[in-house]
C-alpha cells in the first residue's frame, strides 16, 4: 500500500514539474529561449534538453529499457545536451522531451519501486540501485533545473511561478519597493 502511495506521489510531482519546466519557454522568442543567461551558458531551452537526456538515461538505460530517443553514449558526454544547436528547433526538443516522458512513465508504471537498476556512471557502492531511488533522483534533478529556469525567466521578463494558472500580473512598483526593502536590510547588516 505504501509503495503505491509513494510511487504515485513521486510520479505526480515529476509530471507537475516537467510541465513547470516547459512553461518557462512559453511566449519567449527563439533568441531568449536559447541565449546564454549565465557565465556558464545556462539557457532555458538547454535546460529542457538536458532534463530530457537525464530522464531518458535514468528511466531507460538504468533499467535495461533503452530510450527510443537517440542519445550519445554516456561515456561520450560533452555538454551538448545543455544547449540547442542552430539546427534543432524548440518544437523538436519539446517533442523529444514529451516522448521521453512516455517512455519514462511506462518504466515507472511497469516496474515496482524495488525493481533493481544499475547506474554505470555512479561510483560503487551506489551504482546498484532501484526504481525508488531513481525516481527521487530524477525528481530532484527536474525540480533543481525548473528552479534554475524560474530564475532565468524572471531575469528575462519578470515572470515567475510554478504554473500558468497561478501567475499573477506583475506589479512593477510593488516589486521594486520589496526589492529595495531587502537591499536596505542587506546594506544595514553589512554596515554593522
């Protein structure tokens, strides 16, 4: 009973946070979706592409269920999953991510939480694992990168939040006053 509750709860949160990550692309130009927004090149479309690759590997290779999406060998990882090339479209990357969801969801549905898996890129003794640990790991990765996307999107146009239906109109004046209050507190604390 607790296994099914845990599995359903983790799976539901993963589904929610996948959608939140994709929502961060809504309404953006091609340039804003792709451009590097940090010193390390982090960008919104790249985050989606990266999370798709992570999910495909963990719910695919780890359980002997190779992803239907083409992936380079994990040993050949070169960071190319962190950004979109000129030849890759936003629609292609999103469609690939959605197909990855289908494959991952099938793995989650078909296997029990204690189903054994092997992560060859994890060091011993942690490389032998199970579906529960992988679900927690992938959910953590998805949430982490959705948080990155939230901050990046806020920097682009001020939009924040988890889901479109909870988004509120931006009150620039109230936002500026709140930020100024925090800035003042930081300066006062630093001056002590």
